[in-house]
């Protein structure tokens, strides 16, 4: 894999000694004049986006309208709006969309004061994005179809013939998850051994689903597939708490990515967008992520289930930032096509 690096996740939990700063009154006043902000988000609407937007509006009296899309859809939509000179969005988030949009000139170089207390790994050194929460990608399974203790625990276990035709994942036509799996394997095993492994896994007839990782997990819970690869581990906890037959597998290493947020350059409501980003990075905003069952970046706000967040010891992950994901995506997609198409 090119340009990828490993990070001990323990290092991501170091709290900056910088003081926490509240939103500037001038920004609050300017945001209220804007009146609203449009937010293109990869977050689940009912689970997080709408509750967070409602809490922000209650606090500041500024409306936020979330529009759900995946990374590819957000990039495509913003690029088209920008090319037409009619940018309609003020805030975007995701794991990879910001890089291409930054290069195109549609991301503002700005970070909120609330970000200064976070570890430096959670802040773009060039100032274009700040992380809001972590996404940890692991396999998930249907606990009615696979008894606990019988689930595959390692990459090698996935090659067992008994799993042939029983696994699913989100295809590259809709999201980046299959390509990211390739990147994870190559990062862990190296080019030669990684490709040999992918060649063997390609014989397992994994079903490619045209949908998000969340949709793949939903199909797994419904019994369509016993096992799903590259789902977000916190989604299984959320669904299991509601009675769904699902659990996640701490297969090591997991892929850890940042969901990062940015204010657009040329959006219609820049001050409202800034204030909303500031809110999400505040302790109150980070508690919103925790309440929704997500994994916050604030080390003082742990996830509801501490096991979800890799500690580098009992649960290991390979971390990749948005630039690494974007720089390697084309190569990983090409490699995926070689072995799984």
C-alpha cells in the first residue's frame, strides 16, 4: 500500500492542554443573521443528524437542515454545485470527501476554537477539517444464524469453505468500504502476502451490495446473509440494544477512520456553518455523539461501550486519515477489481 501509515490509537487519546474556548459572541450574532445552515452528512439522520441539529437550534435559534448522502455522493453533489456557481451547502462531513473538495477550492480553511483541545491527530495540520467521531470497521454477524463462539475471529478464518457464499459487503459502486478492506489487508500483510490473501478471499463468493455499510448490516440482521464485512462496530451495539440479532467481531486489525467536518468555501450561510461545527466539537456536541451510540473524538467523552474504541492493546486498529484514503483509493479499487470482479 502506498502512502499509508500506522498509528497507535492510544496516541489519539492524548488531550491537548489548550484551554477550552466558548463560541465567540460575534460569530453567534452573525450565525443568527444567516438564520440557517445546510449540512451534507454521512451520519444517520434519525440516529444522530436530526437530534444534533435540533439541539443546536434549541441552543442558538439557528436552523440546520441535514441532507444524508455517502462520501461519493457528497463529493459529486458539491462539485456539480460549485461548477454551476450555485453552492447550496454550508457544512460537509465524511471520511474522504473533504480531500477532493479541498483541492477543488470548495472547503474553507477554518477550524473552530473548540478543536484546540483535541489531540493533533484529530485536526488537519493545514486547517481544512476537524474530526468529530471515529468509525471502526469490523465484521458483523447475525446471532440467530451464527452461534456466539462460532464466528470467524481472524482474516484467515474468512477463508474457511463454510463461509463461502455467506458473506456480504458494500460494493465500490456505492461506497468505498470494499476498497478500504483491500487497503487494510495490504497495510497489515504487505503487498505480496496481502495480494495472495485477497486472491484466496476472492474465491469465497462474497456478495456485493449496492448500499451503505449500514444497509448491509440491516440485511444481515434480516437474515439475508449470516456475515457482513466492513460494517461500523457501533451500529451493531445500537441495533442489538433494540433487540436485533447482531454482534460485531473484534477482528484485528480493524480499520479506523475519522469522520471529519468542514465548512464550505462559498456556501450561502458560512457563519451558521461555522457555529454548527463549533457546537459539534464542543463537549455538549460530543455528548450528542455519545448519546447516539457513536464514538466521540473527545477523550473526556468516552463511548457508551468503551470496547468499541481501539486501545492498541486488547483491540488493535490501523488508522488512516482522509488524505491517505483519498490518495490510495484508485489503487485499492483497481486491486479489488482484480480479485473480486
